[in-house]
């Protein structure tokens, strides 16, 4: 009788995981900051970070069929900056685009693309000087990135223009997903 209950429970778990109903424990990542020292975006362009963000966050997801992946964080900027609206892109493979070096010492380059370059839009955020904004990212591109173990994030400017070398902070980063 215990064996049949155990097999029934296992079968139910497999069935529910196929439906994307089993939540995995929340993962947290280290805070980070970046600056727009590499590029002044023009309409339509997307600037990607050159590094796999999962590796930098020290998140090594096992090869599982992840679904409903979300990333939540707080984003804020320093300095005097009018409201800036950004569209965020995610890609499971590093986009093949020209490398643009940073004008500031200590900051890495960016990949400057004429468009999404294989990435998909996963969210938007409004930035205000000194005031944190909630960032919520979700979509198939995040699911695919977590399955591949590689996540390249990019931004497209939708409104406003950040001042050169404005620091943008990303804090309280949380990854959630289901199987």
C-alpha cells in the first residue's frame, strides 16, 4: 500500500511538473550597477551586456525544463536624470554585434546592435533619479535562457535620454521559476 501511494505521488509530481505547476525555490543574485558610458543609444538600437549574467550572478541552473521564469528587482539611478523608459531584452546566446568600449576606466564594453539581434523583449522599466523602480521581467526568452544556462540582457531606449556616465543600480534581484 505504501508503494502504490509513493508511485501515485511520483506520478502526480511528474504530471504537475509537465503542466508547469511545481515552483522551485527562489534564487537571489548579487546587486550590481552599470553605466551608459559605452553608448548613446539611438532609437531602435539595443545595447547588450557582453557577459553571461547567470555566470556573473553565480547561478548555475541544472538542465531542467524551466517554465514561467521571472526576474524581479529594484532599479534606480544616481545623479540628475529626467524620467527614462527602457525596454529590456533577453537572449540565451550572446548577440553577434559590434563591441563598443567604455569611456570610463573600470567599466566593460557593451554589444551595440541595430535591433534585438535574436533577443526578445521581456519587460520595461521607468527610471527616475534617486528613486527606486520595480523591475519585473518574464517571457519565453527567460525560460530558454535558464534552460541554456546563459542569459544576455540588453536595453533599448524608449523615452528620455540618460546623462552620460549615469550610474544605474540593480538591487534585490530575485529569480523564480517552475517546472
